[in-house]
């Protein structure tokens, strides 16, 4: 669970209400524009726990994405196998061991202003998990995607427990749909386990 500042300091930052009719196309385009030019393995790291309604956004998104059977994304963090504060470093070590120079998209819930509840936010750069609960956890991710599930400022643990499941479910499904849309635009290049956006590929002709 992260915490979003009241002010945006990064130019590489994009946010939309989760129920905006254009969010799938616009947010997927923004995220894929941040993908590396040199192909890397793509890893989706969904952080959170199924023991707290507000903090279940990550595991729900990971589960929904896994159910869509993406071809080019490796998923860590689901309802059955959540990645949370206790095992985050172990999960990061596993990712780095299993994948060569992975490009990581980190997913997490966050707290913010009342007017921001229901917004999905994506940024180029690492996620700082646990910041809303003053936990010292390692930053992770080349890109991060967060969903504002409730208001910040006081009694964060209670706020997370009393967060409506409906909005968490809706945002998790939307995040999963955005990532699945991106996955459909990826294809394998000749190197094993490495994918590259189709629009970045160059056709080679033989004569």
C-alpha cells in the first residue's frame, strides 16, 4: 500500500478515473510508450494482501490478469500467492533469479485525496510500497500502476479494512484489462523469453 502526494512532481505521470470510457486505450498507450527500446522480459508484480479489502487491489489484478492467460507477461502476486510486506524482498530476489534483466511493472493500492478515490495512476519509475503504513520496503518497478482505494491522513489500517470491495474489484479488473491490452500488442522476437512491442519491430528482408 503506497501513498500518493497531493501534488504531482513527475512529468512522466498519467492518471484517469477507472470508469472513464477511454482509459483502456489512453493508459495502455502511455504505458507502452515507456517500454524499453531494447527487448527485455516483462514481469507484472502485484503487491498486496487478501487479508485487507483495500490492500487486495494488487492480488485481485494479478488474479484477473492470470485468468486472461497473457502470452508475454510473467505474473507475480495473486489471491492464492500474494506478494506482501513479509515476502516482498524474497519475491524480488526470485524475479531477478528467474528472469534476465526483467522490465517490471509494479501494481499496488494507494491512499490519496477524497477526490482521487477511484483513479488509476501510472508513472515511469519505481513504486514505494508500504509508504501509506510507514513500512520501510524496497522500491520496485520500472513502471508502477496504482489505484486510489480510499482517503489518506488518519487511521490508515482501519481505512483499508473498511474500503468498499466493489471499487477495489472494479479497479483491479480495469488494471488487468489495461495490461492485457498491452500484452496483445507484444510479440516474441527471436531471443527466447524476450518480447518487444510490435510497432518497435523492424522487418528484415533477404535477397
